[in-house]
């Protein structure tokens, strides 16, 4: 047995005669009593495992025993591009001039395997279905009243575009191991950007009864390198696109966890744990300064550094949850501490007490929030800290106060990316624009006028996390109705909407992250449904007075339909009916009242 270790992984190789199957046990003690990993029936001569850094491990395999120690995490922020991002695979695309930090073409490895850290190695997916073929399998909202018709029209249009334009077979097989979820007419090569897909998953997870959109994530793991790096962008065949920076802050572990809350698919969690841990290792190695502070290749130490640290905290928390669910308590404990460490770093380095906001520091030691006397800069990236649950409750409350303030971030139709009271836009200390400046940054003030789906995802999750459930529901419904009215106005769902008026602009048919409003916000905030498949529970917050509900909601192994009859009058209870093919717990909130029901297969009726 040969063992090759890195801080977060070990590769076990059988070098003797025989073809298996092999057995392997890895323990945290020499007596092999504290087993952290046990695999039987290994049919390959190599096995890869996720482990904790700086730990002693003992192993037993087919009658042989040994031990090793994983090294402590390294910080190699000044590593050359060839080590960080390379080698590249054949047929990848490079921007000219080269992206930052890449001064020459990366070396090409003709033999680099697909999915070195993941179990799906080749394409075997059936062609993606057309929308008309699976519409009857999608969740079907019920929402009576002419004023609600735009919500339903936008909902079904968004699903149509998601299936007929954004889901497609790879143009070439080989590098792709699943169908592509992306924008096939974006740029020269088409595009799937990892950052976008984290927010797309917020609504496509509800299609699982019709199609497993999560399988498209397998293409990201297929692009992963031996050192753990996943290039942020793939083309229409999943070949890597090296444009701008090769990487962005990642929330891939969080997106997998969010999908799990609807799917309940624990087998998938077990399969993705290893590549996610290896990806975490890459960021901890190559995207940190010597003091442990994370930065982003997307924007260095400026505003994106908030996202980089918040997303790494979010990844650590999500990995702790995934590890716990899959029986890896050692990893769960480790990543829980990693979350706490990064949380402490964020609150020590990024909190501006005077501005009551998370911001970044400029070289002179001041915060960008008030980089010059009388100059204010607040960007929605601060909410990423709340998404990660890395803000103490008092600080979160102060940030949320500004999020909900109509004179700061809150617009009539959604959350602005740049606060209304910002009179400068700060990229970094050398790139500062004031409103009216005759330079390229002047367009940055458009972010005071626009609403972007990723900001809405972050804002709504933040409100839910910190107990602002009514405010979240109000904002979610406001955004869903704004997107629906924008669709009715322009006959399309586009890349972004507006804070102060109805309308949409940007790339056409952008479903895409813009499907979040018409689909997820309709399900979760207008109709009020939240699922927790691992706990076999659905929460239903009844907010509408008309007859409303949701049919064909698929969570875990259950498909259920819900109908609430129109409000009968003052002081009377609502009548609801539930049709289900399995048993689950239903928690209903109606105004200030909460009732819990144990739903059985068949049709059940309740008053609440």
C-alpha cells in the first residue's frame, strides 16, 4: 500500500498482486477503534479520501497496516500561475491579453483525467427533455385572482426558458459528464459560470420531480484539477474558459446543501464531499495572504475580498453540515472550527463600527465605507457575511436596518446593489469614482438603480437566517411581483431589473439567475412553502387571502399537493387540504398561529 497525502486528502494505492475487491479502514487512533472512514468492495487500485489537516491517521487494508500524518495547510499566495491554475487541458480557451496573474499560456497536459476527485467520469445522461414534455411534472402553483395572473405567467415562462434554452447537451462529449446548464449564446464560446449556477440552483432544485438539474454540477467537478482548482467558467462543451480571473469565490458546497434540503439525496452528499474538500484546500492554499485573510482573484483585496471571506466561511459551514450528514464527524468538527476561525477574521478585519457595515480597508487603514470626508460607499457585498451566518446578531441587525431602509438599499421593487446614499464608488484605493465623473466607473452608479437576483438571494436568506421572516416574505413577494410585471411589460425575463420602476434589461432570456424571482420567490414567499427533506418536513406560511396552494411539490421521495381555500371571514379558520403519496410533518403558520400536522398518504383536510 502506498499513501500520498496533502493537507486535506490522501490517495491510497494498492501495489501488490490481485485485482480486488479491496477493503480499507482509516482511524484516528492506533488501536483502529476510532474509525473515521471504512470502505469495502473497492474495485479500483486507487482510492481517494478527504481527511483533516495536521492529524495522525492509522489504516488497515487487506491484512496490512500503516500510519501517516497529514500536513498542515500551506499558504502559497505568491505561487506561479502554472502551479495555481495549471496545467490546462486541451481545447481550453484563453483570453488575449491573458487574464490577471497569467502572463503566458499555461502548460497543457494531454492526459489530465476528467473528474480526478469525483466519481462521475464520463457522459451518460439522456438528452434533456423539452419543457412541453415535462411541464405536467413540475410544481404547479394555484393562485386565484386576476391580479395574480402575471405571477403565474412569469412562472411558467421562466421554466420554459430554463428547459428549452438553458439546459442542453454538450456540443462535444469528453470533458462534459452531464448536460450543460448555461447560456449557450454568451460570448464566443457559450458559458456556464460557477458563480451564476450557485444562484440558479435556488430555483431549479424544485424541478427534481421532472429533471435532476443538480447533475449539471457534475461538470464543475469534471473540470477540477489535481490540486483542487475548478476554473470558474466552462464553454458549451465544458472546456475551460480562462477569461478575467480563472476563479471566483465559491459557494458550491452551500449550493449542494441547499439542493439537499429539497432532494434529501444523501448519496449525492457522500459523493461530492471529496471534491468539495479538495476545492476548499485550493482556496486555503492559493487565495490567502500570510495572515490567513482570503482574497479574490476576481477583484483582489477590494470589495470582492468581503465575498471571498464570507463564501469561505459559508463553504466551511456547509462542509460541516455535509460531513455530519454523511457520518464524517471528524470533518464536521474540523470545518465547524474553520467556520469559527473565518468568522472571527471577518469580524476583526471587515467590520466598520462607524458605518455599521462590513467593508474592506484601503492601504491607509481606513474603511472604504467612508474613504474620504463626506464620501460614502456601501455595496451589497456586505450581505454575503449575513448569508454565511458569520455576523453576530447585533451587527446583523444594524446591517439589516440599512438593507430595509428606503433611503439606503431598499427600493420599491427590490434591493439595490449600491446604496442610495453612496456618493462614491470604490474599486480600490486607486480606482474611486464620484457621481458625474467622466470615466468608465461612472456607470457603476447604475447599481443604485438596478436589482440583481444574486443580491436578492443573499438578502432574503440573510433575513430568514436572523429571524426577520415577515420582512423576508414581504420582500420576496415584492420582488416576485416586480419580475412578473417586468415580464408582462417586455415579454421576456432579462439579466436584471430596477429598484425604482418596473422593467428589465441586460441579456435576453436570462433564466439564468433571474429565474429566482418568478419561480423560487413565488413558491417560498408568495405561496409560503419551505421544504426540509432530511427532516421530512414542509413549512407553509399562509399569507394570501385568496384560494391558493401548490401541486406536485417534490421533496425527498414524496410528492404532495396543497390547497388553502379562500379566507372565509374575520375570526374564522382556514380550510386546507393536502394530497400526498407519503408521510411527512406539515407546519402551518397562519398569522400569529402555528399548527403542526402529521400528514399520512392520501388526502387529508385540516382547519388552522
